[in-house]
């Protein structure tokens, strides 16, 4: 390593090790009978903090008999017996199997991949009424493994888990189940044939050519999971030209295989032998080059199918024969152009469908039966709402897709909708789904000149967007109103967040009669809307306003107003006179580039916000300054930034 000096890292001495052990076990060590046993256990842990924490967490709530048993089982400084003790104390057989699976793969692992692999191995049964039920069960098991330090605590990262390399090596080197049930990964790639054929799990990275061919000549009567990747399982994708050909893969001797995971493999054509895998539950062909996947229709027991990032051009109708399929992943299949009729409609048990970043020109007339989906047509951007049924549509030059029957049925179940480039079709956003957005929670529309209103009705009370929680509008150059005409009280009744940008024809967001129902609204952000005069306008309807003509918006926490050259008040009457507004829970106020700053902030009537904690005012076009006594009336103010303003008094 060419280091100037080598430092040897020693383990903890006995006193340090016992203090760490005692800290984890806590008050339980007050038992005088336990203390001498604990001291002997600690001596056998070689001063390694990882093992000390794991064993202490395992024994923390155990009886004295379990401590004595641990003392017998742990051989002096034998890491295998130490890890085996924590493994044996796991209460769930599924949790034990998951730990072995983590050890097989090693390093940092995506939770969603673990879900698919675990379901393929038959874990979570009894809990998996749905894929989401299995996902919840998996997260519970992850917590149990972290609690005894068999998995690292990754803090707020809920998408990956990490196993220490020490555990990974022990798991593969030690037959945890029996001498005839072995696991092999890249730590042990030179096992003899008779040992290799006893494996129930194999994970190989960057193994190809003669080495791989030799292994494939073995018989694998007990193999349950086979994983092969040209590069590290979670490394960034490589160029398709660099993917090696593994067309020689033969699955004839893997009759018991339940999980097959291939990544960055060039398979000229899938061998007919894959059709013999009668017990296969999970199949991953991620970032593979595959000419034809029609043979996959023979895998009648398949529940999980991932073709993420693969170079496929067509999803054939034979896929529709997978009646037991519960999850289909077509993310990043950018060459996919055709989904044949019946390919999706036949998947009668499909629960989850993912199509993120897949294709911009999609030919399909199939209904999507999935109860959970993430559909991205045209490589749209937008936000991400984890766990919600999502549809993202980049509609430039293909507005007609909205009229397709399968799209209309899918929109009914969509919870997050992102639309970009709607040039024609409808002028009212609520009419985009003919049957109504019955479950929509988040709506994001950008660059769509056809939209004049979000909801519009002439005579009858309109019922729409009753579950909508957030509304994002950007560059809708012809948007005139959010609501046009009468709507039911429940319309926008759950709205919490509104962001509007570059909607230059919009003069106000809501009429006063509508705003009184926005009791859940927490955040308003408006930017570069040239015609906006006020957030709220009195529409001269019968509205009960509080004492002294004050309108209260009780739950708004954040208000961000930027570059609104014609805004002169937060709320005004039909004739233009301002109405006083109270924002009792407002915590953050940002105002950038406003002309009528003094009218909005501190003239009478004005906005009242005694709870304000953060204030930012920049680039005011007002010729008047902000009075110092006005700022002093903000008792809870914690931070303030004033820049490029008229000289303060």
C-alpha cells in the first residue's frame, strides 16, 4: 500500500469490552448471578465491537439459562459460533432465511429486491395476501435483524439494507442449516463439483467463460436460488456493447429452482430449458439483452417478473399466460415499443406494475389490471410519491393517448398524476378522466396550453378532486381560474399544498366563498404569475367573515410569494379594497420582488401572523420601507433575511 507507517488495529481490551457489553444489556446485569457469566461471555468475543453488540443485544432479555447455554456454545474467539448463536436466537424461520439471503448477496442490498427474492423463496407465506402485506412483513423482519445487530442501522435510509462483510463471509463459509445445504458466492468460487452440487443458493459476480461453463455442467438437485451478474449487483449500468454473452446457460438440472436473477447478461435467445423451471416464482432479467421473451409464458408459477433496463422490443401476448404473476417491472425498457394485445389483460392477479422511464411511443390497447402501478410514458419527470399508484405522461405530439380506454380506466385508480405537454384535448383538468378522478391525491400539470380551468361547471354543483392533497401547476399560459362555476363543498376539501408558477393569466387563486373551506391548506407557493392581484377575492356571495372583517386561514404554515408584479393584497373585495387575513400558524414567509409590499404586510388591514418564525424579503419594488416596530411585533421570529430593500427606518 506504500504507507509511511503501518498501524495495527487491536480489539477492545477486557474492561472496554465489558463496558460496551454492559451498556447494551443495561439494568439486567444488576443480577449478581449474571455478572460472572457475562464476563466469561465477553472474554470469548475477541474484543470485536460488532460481535459484542450483537451478542449483548441477543441475550439482553434472556433468562439465566440462555446465558449459560451461550457460554457453552461460544467457542473461544470462534466467530462462526458467535454469529450462529445470534442466528439461532431469531424467533422467525423467515428472519433466519432472510439473514442467510443477505449473507449470500453481501454488502448493501435494495429492500425491493429482497422482497422479490424472499417471496420467490416462499417467505412471508401466511402474511402475503397482497404484495404490500409481504412488504410490511419484510420491514418488520428487518427491524428484528437490526435489533440484534445482524444488519447495520442505515438511519433514515428505508430503501436499502447493509450487512457487514464479516457476517457475509461467515454465512457462506458455515453450513447454518446442515452439512448438505451449502451456499456459494464469490468468496468461494473454486469448490469441487461434489460440494458445489450440494448448494441451495449460488450468487456469482463477474463469472463467465470457461469458469461459468464448468459450473453449469454440474447437477443442482437442491438449488433454490441462482444469481449471476456481470458487474456488482448494485453498480451503475454499463453500455450494452460491454455486456458479455452467456447464451450457454442451461437450467435443465435446476428443477427445484425458485429464484433466478440475471443482470447484465447477453442472452441471444432464452433456452427452452428455462421453460422446465416448474417451481420458479421470481425471475429477474435486469439490464439483459434478450431477443425474445415469449418462452416465459410457460412459467405458470411465476409471481415476480422484472425486465428492468433490458433490451427488449416487444412484450409478447404469451406473457398474458402468467396467471399467477403479481408484480411486473418494465422500468427503463427504453427500446420497448409494442405490448401485444392480451399481454397485460391476461395478468388477472397482477398487483404491481412499474414502467418508469420506459418509452415515449407506446402501442398498446390493453387494460392494466394491477392494483399498484407506476406508469411513465414519454420519460416524464415530475415528483415521486413512494407507494402511490402513479401515472406520468409526457404528451407532446401524442395527446390522443388520453382517449384510450385503458388509460381512462387507469386514471380512475391513479393517486399521483403528472401531465406535461397537453396541447389540446380538454380545457378543464377534471375532464381528463371521463369517469372522474375518484382516488387522485396529487395532481401535477406542466406546459399544457389547453388548460383554462382545473374544475369548471356551468349550472350543477361539480364533484371533483375530493381526495386531492397537493396541486402543482407550471407554465399553463391560458389558465384563468382554479375553479370556474359552482362546486360541491368537498371539492379540494383535503387540499394541503399548492404550488403555482408561470400561469400569467391567473388573477386570483380562489374566491372567498371557496377559500373558507380550505381548512387543511398548509403551504402556498406562487411564482412568476404576472396577472395575479390577490390570493383570495371576494365574489360577493354570502360568506360569513369573522369579526372586524377578518378572514382566518387556520393551518397555513408556509407562504412563498415571488415575482408577482401586480399583487397588492392577500385578500381583496370585488371592488378592490383589501380584507384583513389572519394566519395564526404561519411559520415561514418568503416575499421576493413584490411591488405592493407595504400594502400586503403592514398597512391596515393587513396579514396577521403572530407565530412567524422565519422571514425572508428580497428585491422589493416598493418605495416605502418596513417599519422597525412592525418587525418587533413578531415575538416568535427566529431568523430574518432582508436584502435589496428600501433603507429601513
